[in-house]
C-alpha cells in the first residue's frame, strides 16, 4: 500500500483535492501514448489507485438527473460569494496545505503550468487565460460539496451512460438505471440535440462555466464547460448527442486536453515573476471580482 492509500485508510476519508490529483495523474498516464500499451488500456480499471475506484463508485451511484437539476438550481443564482480569481486560486492552494503538500501540486502550479505551456506554443491570450483558470470551479469544495460532485470525469445524465465512460459498470447501482426512459440510448434528449441541451454530471466544469459565461469568448467557455468530458473528446463517444456546433468546437477540447494533462512536469516556476503577466491577462478579460 503506498503512502497515500495508507494515509487514506488511516484517516478514513479523502479530500476533493486528493482525489483530483490522483485522478489527474491517472488520466495523464492513461492518455500518454509513450507509456501506455494496448494491454495496459484493457487493464486500466484495475490499475487505478483504490481511492480513484472508490471515488468513481460514489460518483456513478449518486449522480442522478434529479441530483444534477438540484445542484444547477442551487448554484445558478451565483449568490455564494463575491471573489476575485486570485481569491479562489489562493483558496484552492490552501486545501493542499491543510492536508499533505506532498500529495499533489498546488492548484496554482497546475494553473501556471497549463497556461505557460499554451503561452510557449504561441496560443492566443484567451486560450492562455483559459488554461490558467479552467479548474477554479473546484472551489465547490469550499461550499461543502462532496468530492464526487466536484472533480473527475463528466458525462450526460438522463440517458444511458456510454460504455466509454470510465467505470461504466458502476452505473448499475445508480437509481436512474431502473428508469426505462433514463436508461435508453437518447433518454430525455433528441438525437443530435447538442451538448448544451444535455444535463451533465455535476462538477467543476459546468459550475465555472456558469460563473464566467458572460465574460469569455465562446471557445473558452466551451473548453471550461466540457474539459472533463473525456468520454467524448478522448474516446469519441456520444457523437449521437452532438450537433454541428459540437462537431466544430470539440477540436478545442482535444487541443486543450494536451496541455491540461501533459504540462504537469516537475519544472518549477518563479510564480512571483510570472504573476504580473497573469494579473494583466485576468484583468483584460474579467472584472475585479465575480459572483460565485
Ligand atoms: Fe478540471
Ligand atoms: Fe486541469
């Protein structure tokens, strides 16, 4: 048992941050071609850390359509806090400090790494900003949401889960599986209705989209809203719910995921040196504070 699992079993619980880091490390390995073979793809569900498997069990049995609609109603009012981007970034870093800093990168380092990798490749400023802020919806943890409603992969609810959704076997214990409608291929949706007309499992993607939807270009909002939808942008699933807009926009998810997953190298950044650049970038697109 590794140090993290030992810690988890002793404490009996894990924070959203811990699972987030474990899951993202797992995704990074799963989708890095040079370290994965065809065999390891077939076996990946048993290779993931126990905490990730437990996390997905909790996620898949609890994310019902009713649960998602309730969370959307709770958070669409954006009346939980008035905070700047920097307030949220600092909060997410403090989550790591409160547990064990060796368990994962502080959220701000992932933010800087993703953004700097995009900047190095000459991408436009709105995309660099997207890389910098894309995970800030994890502030949901501050509002008391359980880890399975903050981090991890997202997928449509109200229709049958696609086999390409990670750990899809766990959906058997989701109450929506007993509904003939919710368990049919299209469920409550029409073929080709477009992802924007589909309800997704609740997490940090849709929440941050809600916070920023009046402020950023549509491509940035699309990335933020669906960046955890790996079944679609990495596995090619759910094409039957896409419309022409999704077929055009999904390329941004594919591009972005390269930077989200593969920029987590040990290279350290002089955050104090970089911060003025990002302060200017944030101020270019976003107001001083936002409603959360
Ligand atoms: Fe994310
Ligand atoms: Fe990320």
